[in-house]
């Protein structure tokens, strides 16, 4: 049964109401193969943008790839992503942050309950949460390989976290991308919110992509399966919301707030 056009749920309508939205289309297998090849090549390099799971050589995440890899540089300009970000943010956007969270088979560690905006407000002095995360599934994501879990509607609650941690900030960016995060939502609060609002798993076939809000409460578990769960995340920020003087490394916080110009319609990677 197809929804009559007048009751089709708009991306903006669902995103504003629930804090997340799944795009109706998927990237092609060819595009995914190109992205995975770039991720493999970058993961093999020794450079600050590549971080590892604690005490292991398993890559946890790679950062800022759009600034030095040409496939990633094209990806952030694809019209289907730029136009979606512009619609959800309500105006011109730039790439604030780019990362791939690898969540390796058996070794990929959890991401505790948190809100991304807590990091961007407290560590980068971002003024508002008028930004959007676009998450592209590079692998098949299912219930067993540590999918991202979001709490719909929690983006409307402002920042909820252990302010004692905020009071004693480390100033160490590695505490913002490890399994032992500096700014978290206490599990007791997250569990109560999950009871009240329900949860949504970000699962799907490779090439599926979602948008989720910077303030939505989310987490993911350890990956105890043999299947990798690589998630590519592009954060588009409103050009009017660029932090004045971010201190963290540029591969975590872009200094270039020039609006992204989309490639021609139908552009491929
Ligand atoms: O600190 C940051 O910018 C990153 N850390 C987390 C846990 N989520 C937001 C962002 O990717
Ligand atoms: Fe996050």
C-alpha cells in the first residue's frame, strides 16, 4: 500500500518530531565498495585521525577523512546528502565533523548512552544544536553486531548528563571518542527514557542511510558477532552555527564554515 502524497511523512516533519529519519533510498553497491576501500586504506595508516580500541590494534574510528581522501571528499558533496541536511537544518550547511566508527567483529566496543551536542557545546563551544548527523551503513547492520540505538523524542529534552563530569573536564579529545566517554547520560535516566519513549535500532542493508539529531540520546553495545558494523557519520552544521574558536584538532572540528556546494544531480562517487 503506498501512502497518498498528502499524507507522506516529510523528512523534516519526522526529524523534528522524533529526532531521526531513514532515507527511502540506498547507495549503490559500487559506491559502498569505493567507500569501504577508502576506509580500509585509511585504517592501515598510522596517523592521529586513526584511533584504536583500548589496548588493542583494532581500529575503533577514523576521523576527518573528507579532508584527505577523495572518495570521502566527493561523498560529502553528493546532492542527496547535502539537500537532506539543508532541509533538516533549514539553510546552508558545512561539514563540521566526519568519522567512521568501525565497530570491528568481536572487538568493537560499546558507545555508552550520550548526546553528541554535549561534546560540541562543551568542548567546541557550538552555540545551538542546529546541525544534523547523517549515518551511512557501510556494512549490513543487524541486531547482533552492535547497532546504534536511539531514543525517539529525547532530542527535545535538552542536555541530560552527569554534570560532575562536565565540571572536571579532561581537555583530552581521546576521552570523547573512546568507549569511556567523558560526557554520558546516566544509564538509569536513559533506561527510564527508553521505557517512556521506546527505542529505535539503526539497522539495514549496506548503503542505507539515516539522519539523527545532535541532542538525541543514543548508544550502541559491544560487537560480539563475527560481522563488522562500520558506520560512516557526517555531521553537517548550519553555517550560522559555526563555533568561533574551536580548540580540538581540526580532524574533529572543521574550521572551514564555507557552505558545501552540492555536485550535479545524479553524481556518483
Ligand atoms: O566528541 C565528539 O565530537 C564525538 N564524540 C561522540 C561520543 N559523539 C559525537 C562526536 O562524534
Ligand atoms: Fe554519538
